[in-house]
């Protein structure tokens, strides 16, 4: 196996963390109506919210500890740890009959998501040649959207006809379990394959410098807050939070209502799979080819500007009471723009812009901020939508994208074709 092929191999293994990230994040949506009946929480909004947000809390914890652990023990052991967490969660979530244990298993899976989301893109960036680094890191986003689509397809195939009493009983007793158990095979494969990849060479450099200078974890954290790194840390935090507050996750969650409001009498899950899910995958493929040709900065600006314009038009359409095909076209266009710009490029930039000696903890800090952004977006949308209506809500997201465009135009560097060492010398001054 030559060097280039081996690089592709280890990047694909690391990107399996993204696949499991996407599957574990979305699978609960299809299982939700059935496990709620099984646990008897259909009439308890609080317990329903607990079940849906437990994994998110795990994400925050996993992302918070991933960077510090990766800088101390290495990237490879943390990828293996993420695989173990995913495997335990996949088995336990479907196995437990107790609601508390069910949530503990979901928390464990959330920790796996937090660790994988911080480590997989960083590891890929550190082992990839500069001329293909953007494409390789974008593989992580590709596997995320494939994991999302796989979860949607698995949920559709495993759920039986809910209009037949016997099928509904099977869904409530076993269907939701198999939706979670289906993750076990790729999680176990990720665990096995993680033993066959090498440690990141950057970690050995970090370890050598730490031993030479006797730097502690506290000193590393202090270094991250050093004035020298403040500008690049602010950029990373902004990019991470903006990826969530650009509003596309709301588009995914809101797609069914938009399609129904547009007059399409089609099952909501089928619509999500066939239209939004496939558009997400197809245009992430586009990103694999454009990220090295157009550059990271250009794609981020296209994403911020494009989504800002689409949301403004969506808000106007809602305000005017427009329905029909134009609403569907706008939603799919927004998802497509996100999939080829902000979705993959955010992870690429976060993996590239930080100096090697603080990359682990900086990446974890930004990933933590990303999940906080996800949480606040998710919880704020219903209140915003109730207070401002759909038109006002999308105008708010349009304004956020416009402000982000200005910030990125002034501060986002172009990292295409530059080595990590070159970027460090340019950005950490």
C-alpha cells in the first residue's frame, strides 16, 4: 500500500466517527413515537424533552474533555474511545427497559458524538497532505450526512405500518430497539479499524515539546488564552457558532411543515429522506471538488451570503402567504447551499487554523461552542416562531447571515494549499 492510499485509508477510518455522529444524532427522530409509548411518556412533554436532549448534554461533555485528553494521550486513543462509546450506546439504548438507563445510554452516545466531532476532522487535517487536506477533512462531513441519510432509511425500513394494530405493537416493543441496534455494526467496525491507524505525527511533536519544556495542561490552557492566539480563537468560535445559527438545522426540523404548507400530501419522513436528505448528500459531494478549487474563504462567503438571501426571500414568501413549489425549491436550495459551504468548510477551517501546540484543546473549545450554538438554536426557535411568526424568524436568520458575511469578509483567511506550519506562522502572530 503506497503512502497516498494509506492516507486515504486512515482518513476514511477516522471519518467513520462522522458516520456514527450523523446516525446517532438523527436515529432518535424515527424511534421517538414508539419509545415514548413504550416508556409511557407520550403525555409528558418534560420527559419527552429529557429523552431528546440527553445526547446533546453528552455532546457538550464529550467535546469539552476531548481536546485536553487528545493533547495529553493522543488522537488515536480518543478515536478508539469514541468508537467504544458509540458501541455501548447502540447496544444499551435498545436493550434497556428502564427509562433512566435508556437516557444514560443516550448520554454515552452523545459523548461519542462530542469526541468524534472534535477529533475526526482534526486527525484528518494533521495526517493529510496540504494539497488534498480540504477534500480529506470534507470526507468527515460527507460521512456525517451519509449517517443522517442511513438513519432516515433505517427508520423507514424498520418501522412497520402504523395503521395495523399488530405492526404498531411490534414498533412499540421492538421496532425502536432495532433502529438503535442497527448502529452496532458500523460502531464495532470503527472500533476494530481504529487499532490499525497510526497516531498523528503532530501529537508526537506536541508531546516532545511538552516534555522538553515541562508544560502542564494548565499551561496549555493558559497558552490558548494568550493574546497571540486570541484573534484566531475568536475566529474559530465565531465560525463554530455561526454554522449552527445560520439556521439550517431549523430548516431540517421545519421541512415537514413547510412541505405540508406548500400543498404536498406526502408522508413527512419520506419527504425528508428523498428531498432534503438526498440534496444534503449530493451537494456535500460537490463540496469535495470545490473546496480545493474555490477555497475555504470563498465558500464561507458564498454560504453566508447565499443563505442570507434565501432566508430573506423565504420570509417575504411567508409574509405574503405564498405556497406551492416555490417554497419547496427555496428550502432545498438552502439545504444545498449549506451542504456545499458552511457544513463541510467549518470543520475544515477549525482543523486548520490553530497552532499545533494548542490545536487539541482549541478544537474542543470550538466544538463545545458549536454544540452550545446547536442547543440554543433548537430551544429558541419555537419561542421566536411564536413571537415573530415564520416570516420574522427567517428575517432574523437572514440578518444573522448578513452580519456573518461582513465578519468573515474582514477576518476569514484563505487556507487552501498552505501547510499547517505555514498557517501557524501567518495566523498566530
